[in-house]
């Protein structure tokens, strides 16, 4: 999270951070961000469950959700899309290409 925050803020993006699924859902409802970067491995709820919950909220359905994950097994990308993600970026993050990858979704 530290590296992503640094990269985003260095490129003039405002960043809201959460450390759990329920906290992230509440933060998204409150702030209605331009994009949601969603780790799949979260405490309390995994990222798939969070994406599903976000997609149930009519006010959040148009916000792109990008799964950012170290899960790289066959089917993981498809599972993220089925849960409601619009994009998928694998870890480790490449600092040289991350912002350009993100801009595709904004």
C-alpha cells in the first residue's frame, strides 16, 4: 500500500486508504472515488467479497475496480472479473508502468 500511495500521490492523485474489506466499502460509499484499487488478500473479507458488495450499491456501480494482487494462478483473473472487477494488475507492481496501467481505467 505504501508504494502505491507514493506512486499515486507523486502523480497528483488523492488517495484514501483502508486496511480491511468493510472499512474499504464504507470509504468508497463516503468518498465515491474515481477508481478503486482492491487487494484480494484482505482481513475480514477477501477482495472478491468486497467487489461483490461494492457492485450491489447503485451509487458505486460505475466506479472501476482494479484488482491488485499477487494471486496469479489460472482462473484468479477470471474470478476477479466475475466478482465485479474491471481490471487486474499483478504484483509485484512495476513502478515504471503502474500509472499508465491505471490510466486505462480512469
